[in-house]
């Protein structure tokens, strides 16, 4: 703990020393939020696992977009050729 004085109110507070943290702060905040949702029970989540979870979730979104793109290809081709769709007749 270290003492810190805030200029707005001149109050001295004991603050945790975070100067030794080397992990990405955004990743750590995600870990803290996950741990908070668990009620701070058990051990905190592993930042590596949280980072991989985020990467995998992004890959799922990318794959879903790819699948939609492939499924919509006939519609795009028909639109580019000005072919009327059966549903429009």
C-alpha cells in the first residue's frame, strides 16, 4: 500500500501499488469483472484463458459472418444480374 494525496480534496488515502503490473490492463479488468460476477469466489480467472476466450468468441463471430456471406451469395448474384426473385413475382 502507498499513500496518495488527491489534489481535489487534499485527502490522503491508502492505495494499492499497481506499478508492478505487466499484463494488459483491459484484460485484467475483464478478469476482475468475471471474478466479480462469480462473487469473488474460488480463484480469479486466468488472464490467458480469458484472452483465449475472447479470441475464440471473435472467431465464432467471424465464422458466422462467413456462413451468412456464403448463404447470401445466390441473392447477391441475382441482384447483380437483375434477375427477379421468385418471391418478388
